[in-house]
């Protein structure tokens, strides 16, 4: 047992005598009450302490409480997670016309992990690997790595790069100077993308010449078939649904 797990269990044991008098509260509130850190319970929940027959949120008298997931649901097909709100809107516009049979999810910046957990706690699980498209910079790719890790802990299929959209991003004539990313992150990015695209993405990060995903805007998308970019088949025209934020 790790020191962190031991400290958490010690705190839980101190609290348990008061459990029957406790209200059911949001998970982060209970985490703060137990250990003075609102994120610890989330971390422990994906580990061995919460395996079947051990701890559970019911024992700790708490519940998940996540922000609403902003998404467009077109059908039961492939999921695409998008970093920028502008790109989210543009992709949704093109998807409607293209007959895309999946869903497009706004990742909400560094909160992508909470979006994955909110969907997982609602019992909403993708059937296929989830496509991800974000900025080709350190922040966007750290978020991609976070999404991949949280998805794995939630029992989802893999989160994979939407290669064709990233290829379009790298085709932009513009580059934005930024401090170079760490070698550790650049190495993960190269492996995540794989192949020649991985090499190009790594070069962009270590050179400090990055590209925002707004390079793939409505005008660029309108001249291409979105389903080809996503390797998807069209849906029946009457199957479109929209979920409220």
C-alpha cells in the first residue's frame, strides 16, 4: 500500500464513526473534509481501494458532481472530442450537412478529465476508440494525455488522435512561437500519434513553433468531406438529436 493510500484510509477510518450522521455531498466536498484536498478522492476512486467489495461512494456518503457536458449527438457512432469552442461549432455545422452518425464533445480546456468522468458516471460509454482533436501545442497535448489516462481508468476504449484533422492543422502556413515543450511530453506525443505524423508533431513541440486547431476552420472543412476525415459512414437523415448543455 502506498503512503497516499494509507493516509487516505486513515482519514476514512477517523471519519467513519460520523458517517451515519453525514449528508450525501458532492465527492470533492467529501474529499476536502477527509484529507484537505478536493482531488484526492477522484484519484483514489480509480485505484485498488475502490475495487468491488472495498470502498465505495455509498460508504463515503458522497456522489459525483460534474459540470454539464456540452456536446452534439447525431447518432450512435464515433465520438470526437474537440478542444476549441470555435472548432467545435464549425465541426458541428459540417457534421450536420455530412450526415455524421456520432457525437462531437467540447472538452472545455483542462477540464477534459471531468467531461470523461461525467459521461462515464452517467453510464455513457463509447463503443469505439474516441477521436481527439486539439491544439498542436503543449497545453492541448497535455489535455489529450489526460483524456487518454482518465478514459482508461473509466474503462473506455482508447482515446486516439484524429489524424486527418491534425494533418490539416500542420498544413497551415502559420506557426505561433511558444516555449518548447518538455522532452517527456514530446516523447509521449510522438508515440501517441505514431509514424511520420508523430515525428512532425514532436518537432513542432520541441521547436516551439506550434499550430492552433483554428487552422482547420469552417472554410477549410467545407471543401472536404467530414466523414472521409473521420473514416465514418453517413447516418440516416432522420436520426439527428441534439443534447442541451
